[in-house]
């Protein structure tokens, strides 16, 4: 009977370790998958001259961030005539 309890406890520990490892693995994969979206979002707030000069610079510079790209998107671009 004591051997059965010991075996079942080690089985539970293995499941907990496996669960922890899988959680860590999927967390890392989620970060890898979301990183390009973060880069895209950060780049959308930077002026185009900044992107041309420094490519995709991941440093957060609040003085350079603006909504100008979004203002241009929603005011200057017309969907109906394609220009």
C-alpha cells in the first residue's frame, strides 16, 4: 500500500512539472508570436523619416511618437476612389 501511494505521488509531481514546463514553453512561444505585432504597432506611431533613417529602432522615444500616420490614414486616403 505504501508503495502505491509513493508511486501515485511521483506521478502527480511529474504532471505538475510537465504542466509548468508546458506553460513556460507556450509563454515563450506567445512572446515570439506577439513580438512582430509590437514592432508594427511601435513603428506605426513613428514618423516615416525616422523609419527610413533608423529602420526599425525598438527604443521608445516619446518625443518622436505621434498620431500623424493615423491622421493621414483616416483623412487623406479615400477608400472609394483608391487614392
